[in-house]
C-alpha cells in the first residue's frame, strides 16, 4: 500500500548524516501516525556513504526505506529525478541529507497541505541568509536577470526543500529533459505553491558541495534552460551597431568634405576591430551554449545510471532513469 509521504534525500558524501536524518524523520512523523517512505539516493559518494546506507537498510528494511545507488556522481538534479521515479507516496518531500532543513518544518508543510486544499505544493524559502555580501549580491543579480528573461517566476531564496502532492510529482516526472534545473521545472509545471519562510540550520556534518564557480555554472544553465533571450542579443546588437556605423559614416563624409582628409586615426580603427571581434566571439559563445545543450539532449542519454536498488521490488530490473513510453 502507498505511504502517506515519501522523502527524497540526495546524498553525496554524507556519511555522517544519513543515519541522523533517517532517525530525525521517524522521530517527527511516527508519533503523528503519518506513514513515511524514505528514498535515499547515493550519488556516487566517495566517503563510505554507500556502506552506511546499506547497513541502515539491513537494520530497517521494513520501515519503507529505499536505497538507490548510482554508478557515479550524476549531481543532485539527477538524484532528485531518480528519487521521484521511485517514490510511491501520496505526497513527496524533497529534503537535504545534511539536516540543514529540519523534518519538523516538513511536518508543518504536511499540515499546511492538510489544511489548504487549494495548494498543491509548499516550498520553503530562506528569509535570512547566512552568506557573504558578495555572494548575496551575485544571487540578487541572477534572480533579477532570470526573472526578466524568462516567462516563469523564480522566487529568490526558494530552495528545493518542498512538499507537493502526487499530481505535481507526476507532472515533474513528465518533464524528461536531460539538463534538469529543478527551480525552473517546479515553476514551469505550475500548480499553486505556498511559500513558507524558514531558517536554514548549520550543516550537521561534512561540507557544502557548492562553490562560486559551480553556482555560476548553475546560474548560466538556468538561464539557458529557460530563456532564449540571450539568442536574441545578437540581433539587437547587430541592429544597434549597423545604425551606429551608418550615422558615423555620414558624419565622416561630411567632415571630410568640409575639413578635408585628416590624419588616419588608427587607434580608433584598432579599437573598433577589437570591440567587434569581442562581440562576435561572445555571440558565438552564446550560440555554442545552446548548441551544446541540443547536442547532449540529442544523444538521448539516460539522466543517471543505477548500480543497485534496495527496497523497491518493482524496479529490480531498473531502467536507468528512462520512463517506458
Ligand atoms: N548532493 C548530491 N549530489 C551532488 C551534490 C550534492 O546529491 O553532486 C546533495 C547533498 O548530499 C545534499 C544536497 O544535495 O543532501 C545539498 O547539497 P549541499 O548541502 O552541498 O548544498 P547546500 O546546502 O550548501 O546548498
Ligand atoms: Mg546543505
């Protein structure tokens, strides 16, 4: 029988946390008589998370624990997708393994969904952020930029920590793209979402896998994945530059007619050549980004490869993230 609630927990080098989060979830939900299923995805950890998860499974095989073991690190997005494919609960909660997001808050989300039929999703967003000014500034810029460029809304501070009903889970699963950007997918599928402020806790153990460059790449992927505005930059720049050159040409002709030919300004010429070269390379780069995405998607590779699944009898012969058509 399906459970009331499935937790999807992506784990990458979380050896010190997996048992704690498992226990914390049961401590919160068992007394409330809410039946839970916990789907933990080992995303190619290198620190013994795999062994720890297997041990946890052996000791708790009847508590609705499912373990999906990836053949290597495929990233959090792939792990979430795998988790969704294996989750069978009526509601689904995405939560990190590091206990920065508390199961108590998940219970609150559960109650909100109980109370308000009209909402299909409750998403937590951070009111106060424990991060540096520089990073905060770049995040601000990113959200302003992506919201201007895309038709769908991106809420600043919203995390992947959220709970939604089965209908929304099925909608997310129907999005089969290779380059998965959860923040975009959640917003793209629609449904009424309740945004709930919460405060992020310190990481229980281990370190964050994000650094500035990974975040930057993530931001670019988000923009490329949900907007075609960058492709139009070349058109706009082309028009602007053409208009400018015609005007400049006319000015030069008139100036030459009145004042005669003056000394050739090679600094200006060099400046223009370099500027134009730069702009052309930039545009080529943007085109390349889109082309690379088409190329990879065209190969139609699976989003992840599974080494082993524990606790899910239906997917013994797994299909590596490809849904049957
Ligand atoms: N994670 C993952 N695969 C990765 C990177 C991270 O499954 O390649 C998981 C990680 O184990 C954690 C969650 O994604 O449960 C969030 O990662 P992290 O805590 O590093 O991010 P932060 O909380 O700093 O945003
Ligand atoms: Mg974290």
